[in-house]
């Protein structure tokens, strides 16, 4: 019986972890391209999910609405980077934090304003019920895990094997030199933001069927995303993906046996503070040295 | 010389006018408006605290709502369980919140810029859930919160209870402004600004940045806690959902729109946060936060000194014009 519960928790943790991984990779993407922590990533994802719901209700099929939402989120994120973030990119951290807090407030408000701010059910494209012969994983959960793996593989292939991916990595590593060899650095930064927006939207659409859609949906998820990002090393997408899975599993198991569901957010808080203090470079990274 | 004294006079006239209005307010406005003004005082105290940390010292906190909540719960508990008169709960709350802020500041002071913002953001998101925890609910009242008895002014107070809470909040605000003025004018203020503008240079001239940050964190949390206590005293209700992330964010909105590193700016920010969304809510309840967000961006791009900076510039240009 208790193994049963354990396996249930394990797979629930894995599912949540896959979603956190998706959001964490989005956060890393922004960090690598502009060295910002995007506090608005969660609210942007929540807004994208509302857009997806509106498209579905307008009569689009799930997957066409899914694709359209990814595209729209990509374009909107590129526009936000170009119009709002780029002008303050090189200012003090305070200025960038203010920009992200402003975006967070605006998207939160717009979502409640344009769409009704009540709990909404969000459809899942995957079969309902549990998998045949495997009671620990629901159809949706299995779909989420598979889709996340697919998405991470696509991101990896993009960065590893395409010229564009190479250019983006070059800009992240050394913006000045890459500009000197003719890479349009500003466009690469915007592209990073666009990809982050699409990844965030994907995370939002995957978690909404589990926790229901409402304007406050992503605050907790974002916290786990940050914890995952830090755990894996803030500049390392693979670390962040692994961090997401670790955080999801830890949270599910610790939440079930040690601290109860009421302290889940405090657990994320403790994790964030602990990683920042004990191992700021993350579990998998060597410490970065900076020249004074 | 006159060129310098003129803006000074302009400033003095403004301060005297604002003070006179604040003192006369109980006889000029309705009880409801007076309650709103009391809330302005409460917010202004919390914003002064955040401004000390963020505006003068350059440390970004997105989690001051947590200390606000701590002060509110402590004060409610002192009043309800220990039967202490409302105004006497303030020193206790101040001392405890200072300690809490200092303790949080000790490790947090090691975090730079964005990481401190992140840690405090996590704190702000976690607080409402923490307040609802069953272990704490004996003190916090769980999700229902604590409902307090109606305000009782001290026996010797000649005016109404609304006047009493307003006077209490206003006096505390004036004391907080005085303390902030002393802190930022002296050597400590120079050290804070050095830490904000060039941390490395600050440490080479002998500023112990970790200790200074923890101390300022303590003072800043103390202000937030006092504001929370006053909020419990005036609103008579303390509930976990009033201390969500958006409380912390509204404090940041206030100091950015009002003016970073400015005492009058903190008060202007409190007026903004209290009254602008109220007006906006008549259009749509959800529009308030969009207006906050837009004003943050506008402040950042157009008026980096906030409202206080605009007024200062106005005063300067008047002075310049009169001296020719």
C-alpha cells in the first residue's frame, strides 16, 4: 500500500518536474541572452494559456490552438524584448527588476480584465484516465512528460546543430566578439526571449489542466521554476531541466511525507535561499570567476 | 547665493503646506476619506522603510510584505490575546520586526542585486501560504484571519476613534520621517549611498558592507512591521490573503513612482498607491494593476526621480528664473 502511494507521488513529482523544467529552461534562455531574471515569465505564460483557451473556445482544434499560441507568445516576447526590455538592458539591476515587475502587474491585470478571473477548466489533448496496465501515470501526465522530453530535445538540437543556435550561443558567451564577426547580436537576444516566451506558454498549457486556469496560477509554478534554474546553474539549460525534475520529485515526496502540502511554497523559498547561499553556481556548474 | 536659497524656500513652503493640510485633515474631510488618509500614512511608513533599503542603499527587496504581515499579526496578537492598548503594541512590533529583518538580512546581505530580489520575491510568494499553516493558525487564525474588536481610543482622548487612529498613524509617520532624515543625512547615509553606487569602492574605504546591509535590512523591516501593526490597528482585520506578493509589489511601485531615495517621494508614492487605483477601479476592478505597471514604466523612462524628482526640478527651474 505504502509503495503504491510512493509510486503515485513519484510520478506526480515527475510530471510536475517536467513542467518546472520547461519553465526553468525558459528562465535560463532569458538569463543567457540578457542576464535578467524574468519575474514576469510566469504571468506571461499564464496569459498565453488564456489566449490558448480563447482560441479553443473560438472553435480551433487543440493542436492548432497550441501551435498558434506558441507562435503568438514567441512574437509577443520578441516585441517585449525589443520595445520594453532592450532600452534598459544595460542599466542597474533595479531598473530591470522594475521593468519585470511592471510586466508582471500588467499581464496579471490584463488577464483578469480580458478574461473572467475565475477558476477555469483547461482541456488536455491527451487521453483521460490512467495508462492501461500502469495505474501510476495518467494519460495527461504521460503526455506532459513525453512532450517536455520532445521539447528539450528540440531545443538541444537547435542549439547544437543549427547556425542560428550557434550564433545565439556565441552572443550569450561574448556579445562584443560575436558582433565583431557579424552576428546581429540584438536580434539574437530578442530570439532568445521569443523562445523563452514559447517555452513558458507550453509550460502554462501543460500545467493548466492539472491545477486549473486562473490569474494566480503561475506564481507558485514560477517559484519552482526559479528553484530549478538555480539548482541546475542559472546559465545551464540542461542543468535547469534536471533541476526541474529534481525539484518536482523533492517537492512531491517532501510534501507528502515530511512537511505536508501547506508548506510547499515555503519549501521552494528555502530551496532558493539555500542554493543561493551554499552553492550559487548550481549543482552541476563550476563556480564562475569574475574579474574585479 | 539667492539662486540656492530660492528652491530652499519653495521646498519649505511645500513642506509647511503639506504639514498644515495633514493636521487640518480631520476637520476638512469625511470619516471615510480620513480612513483613507490613515492608510496613506501606513503605506508611507512601509515605503520609507523600503526606500531606505532600495532607494538609498540599492538593495532590491520584493518581499517587504512579509515584514508588514509579521507586524500586523504581532500587533493583532498583542491586542487580542495580551490585551495591550493599540499604541503600546508599536514598540514591541518594531523591536521584533527589526530583529526579524536583521536575521533575514544577515544571509541575504551576501546576495548581490538580482539574487536578493529573487530571494525576497520567493518570500513574498510564500507568505500567505505560511500564514495559513495549521501549526501557526492558533496565532494567525488560519485562512479566516483575525477579526479585532472596534477601535477604542484612550480614555483621555477628546476626539473620535477615527481621529485617534489617524493621529496615531500621522505621528508615527512623522517620527519615521524624522528617523529616516537623521539616518540618511549623516555618515551612515553616505555609507549607504557609497554601497549603492559602488560596492567595491565602498569596501575599500572601510565600509563593512555585510554588516551595514543587515542593519539597514533590520531598520527597513522595522518600518514595514510598524506599518503592518498600524494597518492591523486601523483596519481591525488581519488576513493571510491581504499579504500576497502584490502588497510587496505595491510598495515598490510607490517608491519608484514617488521617488527613490526621497522622503517626500515615499509619501507621494503612498498617496499614489492609495488613491490612483481607487479612481481606476471605477472603470474596472482589474485595471488598477495595469495602471501601476504602466506608471512604473513611465516613471522609469520619463521621470527617474519619480514625483519627488519632478517637483524638485520644478523648484529648481523657478529658482533659476527668479534669479535671472
